[in-house]
């Protein structure tokens, strides 16, 4: 295995693990790393048994060392690895792992707004603040330092100036605490703000040309997300917002079986709005079919409702109907 780069080892590991496991690993990597590894895998024509076994063994040893570190720190990991692999091998593995750990401390907050970081660390001990600031960019650190109380600024500055080297276990512990705190707050914030439904509601309120331009670009970059937003931009109950003439036009394009299923799960208000825009004979037939059909799974009714929503969206795309959105002025020509 001598002479293999880190990317080559990673490619061999992914090839050895198989497609399913490799795909799950890819889901947790950045796009840039995925692209690099994909290229490396494509260029790896053959994996010798010797390289395969050596890469698997090295991966296992590094994973074991990292687990030991998380359980009891560097000293604990060194003791166990020495017992299992011998002193020389243990030192070699820990040096390699510590080097990787020290390359990107606090990497998860390096792109975070300084004000947000300040909110999480301003009440910490000055030594903890100093440790975090010493691993951030000068721009981030300066913004945070200037926002601290004067007495804390001095204390933190002195600690940064006299800081030599923090042990990996101390860095890891501070990282864990800070990451948990940030994750907890962000989870709470995201539960009430942002998300697919939020952007769908926003796009429902912009003018059609803006919405179309945004959705077209989004469809190119993330088709799945674009579809999810589309499904939320006009929901079945929004039919209540349409005028009678538009509803009658939509009904002409809808399969009667889909309509029966959709109405089974519709609100009474929405059902009445649709039925009143049908002829008495058509209305009677729909009601009879609904009665004969009996209970229907919610998923089935929702799928039928989505089909109708898709028809509505298509008619709007074709310019056959106009759906007025909040904040959009009607223009007649």
C-alpha cells in the first residue's frame, strides 16, 4: 500500500464496502469531496488483495482509535492501542489521527455569523472563549472580541497571547459542548422558521415572473426540492380561493374518478365549493359514487387531490387560468 494517497485509499475503501454502503457514506460528505472521490473511483481500474486488506485494516485501526479517544481521551486510547497493537503502531495511529483532528478544530462554526457564535460563547469561561477564538479566522475572532465586555476582552486577549497548545481531548470536549448547544438552538429555530413550506408560501406571494425564474433555476440545481416546493405552493384546499368560472374550467380537465377520491378527503367547505359548480346531474353522480365507494385511505385521497392540483398548475402554466396570489396586483389586458 506504500505510495497510495489519501484519496486513493478512500476510493479503495468505498469500492471494497460495495455500492450500498458507499452510497450511504456519500450522503454525509460535501459535494466537493464526493466529486473528488467519484473521479478517483472511476480511475481505479484494479484493486489488489494486498491493498484492499491494508486499507481495511488501517481504516479499522483509525476508527478504533477515534472511538477510544471519544470514550476516555488520548491517554486512554494510547493505553488500549498499545495493548492491542504494540507501542510503535499505537503512536503511529494516534499521531496520524491527532494530526487530522488538529487540522480543522471548530470547523462546524467557521462559516457561522460572528454574532451567532458570540451568543453561544459570551457567558463561557475566558479560557474557553480564548480557545474558540484562537481557532477562528481573524475577521471572525475580531468581531466577537470587540463585542465582549472590556474586562473580558483583556482577559481573553491575554489568554490567547499566552496559549501554547491545547490537547486534542480538551479541544474535542469544547467542540462537542458547543456543537450540541448550537444544534439544539438551530433545531428549535428551524421548527418555527424557514423550511420548504415557508419558501412555498413566499413564492405564492411573489409575482408570477419572479416565481417562475426562481423555480426554473431551482429545478436545474435541485429537482427534488423544486417538486416538493411545487406541491406546497398550491394545495387542494386553495380551490376555495378560485372563482366559480375557473373551477368550472378546471373540472372539465379532471378525471371523474380522481375527483370522487379527492372529494372523499376534502373539507366540507371545499367539497361544497366544487359541487356547486357542477350540473345537477354530474353532482348527483359524484355523490352516488362517493357513497358507493365507502371508506378510502387518506393516502389515496391525497394522491387524487395532488393529481388535481397538478392539473391546476398545468392550466396556469399554459395561461388557461389565472391564480391570484397574495400581494399580486391583477393586471388585465
